């Protein structure tokens, strides 16, 4: 059993067939959306041509809009110039390029395409194969940014930095601790803290209660009902954002019983998360293509292993101007949007923080967790004793007074 230190960030994708898979670290949203746009337009051209209609090549966007985890931006159908155009790869193996051109440069289509069965092959020959096939597969997929917060009390002081007002919150607890009278009170305190924190930071989002180690208590009849009764008394109808599971098997419960080892209840929980995500208006709000390009250019810096953050004044402003967002106000609005969706971290409470755009959230979490952690679980005292920092580590975690030597050691490299 590995205890989460601070928090762990990862990305996942839910495909149209409900398959969950690990997502790419850098998705290249602009190119992928352009590929989907091109496929939609190509099929439309084929359909119109087959009934004798002239293909609409004057507006490659048609009525398609950017469906994303967004809330601000232009409707693509209203974009006139510049126009995004898919370009042929310069070399075999290159990804399709997305560039901004004058209005008369349009997505290339054939006025009389081949049979439907050959249409995909024509598109693949014209553009990058991987990009096109990914576009077909991801047509109705969801990309999820997953944040696993450590549950120990010592981490409570840092979690408020990362709790945002949008998303889906899954509150996980150990069923056994609620069943045992000796641990029930502590478990209730833990649950109430998180329930109140989520309600404070994100009062309108969906929240799912998940009880683990279900297999350990299946033999005792009435355990599920007892847990349900405890949770209902604890919440007392004060948390309307709690999502009730569709429990045909276990009846009307307020929580999702699961067991990771035995794989019990996992599919039901995944379906519930997916339903909440697709049902949330945030997941289908519209954004400007320029905002996609802005995010792509920012996140492309993650490929530099030594680059954890960008400066707003020297780097982000220039990127914004390059992709057609010269306004500082709009750049800040976009960064706030990306922060809320978990793509990056941009805090604005001080001018110093405002100038730092963290493109690797895990880097910040790890740095904070070097000095904010549970000493009984996450600290190797023998390691610090070996390097002559035994007194320093004791002082740090018992009195909150630390030394420069200790900080330089834990933040080395």
C-alpha cells in the first residue's frame, strides 16, 4: 500500500465506448480538433456530393463548435480570419501542421470523393495517418485531469491551493473505519472536513462518496445499510451536490461501495464519473481556437525537462501574441480558465505569483511535499541521520523551524 504524498496528478481519457485509457502528456488540442473538423467536413462534402449538391468549401468550419472543458471564447462558426488550415506534412512521419492563413486558404477537399469505404483512405493519404485515426477514435471522448490528494491531516494546509470550483470530486473513505466503533469518530471527522472543504471551494460541482474495502465486509449482512445510515446522519441533507449511485444490486445507497483488489464496483463508479462529466455544462462549453493554440504552445514547453514554469511577463505574453491573443487581459482570462481545468497552475494573489505560470503541477506539489508530509509515514529519518541532518529534520517536523541546510538538501537538483 503506497500512501499519496501531497497529491499526484495524471491524465486519463474516456472513449465513446466507455473504455478508460491513459492520456498523452501533451495532447496538441489544436491539431486534433482541426483533424476532427476536417473529417466532419470531408464526410459532409461526400454526403452532399452523393445527392448532387455542390460541396461547401467556403466555410470549412460549418456549424461545428469547439467542445471542450471550457467556458469562454468565440464560436468557431463566427471566426472569419485568420482561418485554421490543415497542411500536408513536410516529411514522412511529421505530424499535420495547423497554421493561420489568409481567408482564401481553405481545407482541401475533393468535389467528387470516392466511395464511402475509400473516403477514410483518401483523407489518410492527404494528411497524417495517426492524427486522422486518433480524431476518429476521439470524436466523443473525454480528457480528464486526475488529482489524487493525500488524505493525511498534515496535507490539509496545502490542498486549498489546488481545489478549484469546477470538476468532479470523489471522496474516498475506508468502510472498515466507519464500521469499527473505535475508529468511527475519527473517520467522521475526516469525512466532514472534506465535505465542508469541497462545499466551500466548489459548491456547485458533483461529489461522489466512495467506500473502499467492500470485499472485507460483504459476508456480514446489514453492513452496507449501517454505513449508509452513518453517512446520511453525517451529511444530514446539507450537501445537495452528492451524487447517488444507481444501485440496482445494493438498493438506494448514498455511497459507492468498491473494492480495488477484487474489482468490485469499479465499472459502476467509472460510469458515474463519466456521466457527471458529460452532464456538466462545463465540459461542452465553447472556446476560441486561439485559446487552444495558446494552451498548446504553453504546454509544449513541458517537453523541456528542466522547464517547470514560465514567466508571464517574458514568455507567456510573447506566446499569446504569436497565436493571435495580444491582449494581456484576455491572456490572463485564458490562464484562469486553464487553471480551473487543471492544465496548469496560475495563482494571482500577489504580483510575484501572478508572474509565474506553472506548467508542471506535480513539480510544485513535490516541492511543497518535501517539507509538508506525515513524519510517521513519509520520512526516512535514517537517510537524514546519514547526511548529518538528524536534528534538522526533527526540528522541521516537530517545531516547524527548519534550516537552510535541510531545505537545500530536500530541494537539491
